[in-house]
C-alpha cells in the first residue's frame, strides 16, 4: 500500500506527490471547473474537457484522443472508463458511507483499489486528498494519470454536491 497526496497549491491548481516527490500537477483553465490541464512528471500532458450538449460526460484527452471518461451515475457514484483498451475497463468512485466525506475507487468486481480521505486545512484554506492505494492498483498502467483523473472526479463530485445543496 502506498500513500499519495493531492494538494491544492492555488485557487485552481493541484499537485500530486508521493514521499514529497512531485508526480504531476493539474491546473483548471480560468474559472471553468470542468476544463483542466494535467502535466505528469515524465513530461506528458493531458486535457480534461466536458463532452456533449449537456456536458454530463467529461473526457481526458491525449493529443485530442480520449483516454478516460467519467460521469456521474445515481447508483454507482462516478463511473470512470478507460477508452483506449480493446475491452473498456471501468472503475467506480463511491462514498464510503452516507455521512462521511471519504471515498473509495472500486473496480468492476467491487474490489477496493484506493481510498481517498479529503482534509481541509483551515490554517491555509486549502484542500488535501490523502490517497491510500492497494497492491492491485499499483500494477495499473498509467497509475499517476489515473490518480489525477480520480482527483478531478472527486472535484466533479464536490461540484455536483454543492450545486444540489443550493
């Protein structure tokens, strides 16, 4: 099991670290909470953009080609789908309990791949996501990108919850 941290560094920027080593960063474009740019430590860059008329689905693009997509579902939480595989793989980001802010990423078989504990740091008014991964997740290709996509899906879920509360 490994621990990762996604830390909010600015109003619209987040950094993924492990043992204080930066693995990637994500910056939201202007004030749009649905458009972002991801830059990993190896130099690869990705874009996150909404798709469709109602913009219910959000895609992660590499050179204009979709790699992942995520969307909110009522029964399974946020569904993340890999789009480059011959057989698309799906993960589900669900809350751990009704009253808790913790989330878990499950595979199609219901096996927990990672656990997210959000922490709001009142002293600096920033959010941190403490992510603990399981051994099967560590074998996932492009795991750093999937961690950043999961962080973006978390912020998407928070945006939906805030909209429902108003």
